[in-house]
């Protein structure tokens, strides 16, 4: 036998002998218990026993031997046992909670940045290309993107209404400055008539409908994604601050602090004993597990589906291009539109005026007006993917919570003598039950009765948000979308992205377009290596043609 093996063996024998001595004779002094009580519980030592006393009036930590506890100590221990339980719950969920809350805040901040960029892109379009109407268009542009933000972050606004309101406001400007131009201005009543006539004469063709479809397909999933993340935080906050039953409180006291009454202040519970106590106390929490698993899977499915015209980043940063297409469409059909407006609203009575022009403030470029090429690695889609990959590790979090707490925080190391609720033993001999309410019928340590209304409520909320997540996940071929809040239009879209959505040429799929600002206007470029087909040549030509005109 080696010297090291002999030393380990002798230490184990010594420990077992010490345990046997403690069990047979009991402790002689309560000094260690007094110190721990004062330090851990911030309680006065006055009135605490100096040595074990026989027959104290204890309710839970009863034993045949003399005790270092009084009734008041036991009551204080019970309060602290519950506090300890909440503390270990909060510690175990802290990483998960931080993961969700940090990403929810980051996604909201990114969406706010995207909204500002999209608004700036649209403002630059008007300032560089349609200068005479730029200042008048500023208010409706700002209103549109304010409504986009309100909808994304949960407000009860309708995308169909704010998209139509934007194009309604745009038509009088296009009519007065492009179709029927001049240094004159029509009356407010006449402009209102033109605005109202927009939906009847469709000056922008099907572009408002395309914008409405793109906004709906991209805004609604992003809104639902954010709502789901906020619910995830609510679930964790609820379980972190759960109120435990009286039975659970007594079991926690017996497991953690009753050893103190026997002078065994440093003893830890046996693994099987700890599992029975924790699985009993967390039986209702374990019922969250299947719903939590589906919740994370549904988040993943929705995130995977948010690409192409379902990708809010793509839609918002390309919105200004559709606005430009709409203006050009009205300009090309100017003569026909002028005749239609004259029939509906009559001829305008004009008064001479000078239309205000847009002027660039150099400081605005420093605050986001300047368009820059976004790094492909920093896209919202990539951030979502990284988040989901991390979140996937927590799919069974609530199912294994009791086991995690015992393994990481509470139980004695393997092979060491441990506390079984009554005494120090070599091992726990009672039956160990499983997780969940049904498994607790045979739990020897905690009696679990009925259901927990708080947990039931949070399960109902999880079910509801799962339905929303699954209802907002585009299918591979079709997705039926219910627009807006409380009604609206229903639209079916085939595929991920097509020509009508403005993603690219026939069969080209999604195209990441970059807007370049020049002295005479702007034009679209495509990434290096992309085929320069007729679609791109046509778009470049049309945009350059527009910027060569003076309005």
C-alpha cells in the first residue's frame, strides 16, 4: 500500500469515527452555532444557548437529543431558509435572464437605429432628388416612421392606416411639384381633395400595396419576437420570486438549518434527500418545462423565417427606393392623372408663392444622415442567430432546475457523510422521486397539493405567445398574414422574395442594395460579383434620369 493511499484511508476512517462520535454523544457546545447564527442571520446572540438543552419547544427541528436551538431561532431559520431558496433560484437563472434581457434591449436599440436610418434615407431622397417638395414631405415622413416604431414596440396602431396615410400625403406634393409644376401653390382645400382622391385614381400604381405587404410581413414578426422576449423575462422574474408552500418551507428548514440545532453547522444534505426536497418545492415550476421548450423552439423557427421580405432590415433600408419608384410612376402618368384630378377636384385656383427648398446641414451627416455601407457581420439577422444559438442551451432549464440547484449549490460531495433530515448518515436510503407534480405522490419529504395559480397564469401566457410566434412564422411556400391590430387585409405571399417586392431581378432573390450620394443625385449599386442584369441597368438609368431634372 502506498503512503498516499494509506493517508487517504486513514483520513476517511478518522472522519467516520468523528461522525460516529457526534451521533452517539452529541455536541458539547453551541458556540459554533451561535457564531453562525449571529453572522449569517444578523441576529443577537443574547438568549442563544451556550450548550445543548433538553426538550426545547421546536416545531420542525425535533430530535431526541439536546438542541442548540430555541423556538425563536427555529422561526428565524425558517425565514432565512426561504430567502436562501430564492437566492439560489435567482443565481441559477441569472445567466439566462441576462441573455434574454440584454438581447431584447439590443434588438430594440437596433430597430430604433434602423428606423432612424430608413427615415434619413427617405429624407435624403427628397432633398437630393425632389428638393422643392422635401420640406413639405418631412412631416409625413417623420410621422410614418414614428408609427413604425410605435407598432414595433407594441402600440395599438395599424400599419395599413399609416402606410396609406403616407401615400395620401405624398400625392398632393407630387401633383403640385411634378405633374402640375410651377412657382405657385394650390389652396389647402384643393390639396385635401387631391389627397382624398389618391386611393381612387391610384397614381402610384401597386407600389403602396407592395409597401403595405412588405411592412406587414416584416414588422409583425419583429413585433412578436420582441413581445416574446419580454415574456421570457417575465417568466424568469416570476419563478425567481415564487412564494413557496408551508410544506416546502418546513422541508427547506429541515434540510438546511435543522443540522445546526444538533451542532452540525457545516453539514450538507445527501443528494437524494436534496433532490426530494427541491423537486417537491419546485414541482409546479417543473410544469413550465414543456411550454418553455416549445417557446424557445418557436422563437428559433420565427427567427429562421425572418429573411428576404420578412427581414425588417431589408424592408426598412429599401423603403426609400419604393418611394422613388412611386414618384416616378406618377410622373410618367402625369397627363392622365392631371385629367382625372381635374374631373374630381376641378382646376386649382393658384396663388403665387416660392416653394421652400431643402438645404443640407453638414452636422446632420455626423448624426446619421450620411448613408454608409453596413457590415454584413453586424446585421440584425446575424444577431438573432447568435442569440438563438445561446438560448437553445436553456430549452430544458425548468425541467432540470431542482437537480441543478442540488448539484451546484446544496448537496454534500460524493462519498462524504451527509444529512438525511434527521441525522448524519453514509447515504440516503429513501426513494427519490422524479420532477413534476404527478411524480410527487410518493415524495417522503414534501407533500405537494393542488396547483399553483401563479404558475398556471404564466403557463397560459406562454401558450398564448407560442401561438403568436407560430402564427407569425412564414411557411416555406406561403404565409397568411393578418395585417395591423384588430383587423385589416389578408394577403398571401408565395416564396421568400420576388420582383414585385423589389428584391431583385427575375430569379435573383434578395439583393443587398447600397445607396451612394453624388453631387447630382444618387444611384443604386449592387455588391461586387453580383450579375449586372437588365434590372439593375434599368434602375440605374431611371434614377439618373430623375436626378437630371429640375423641379
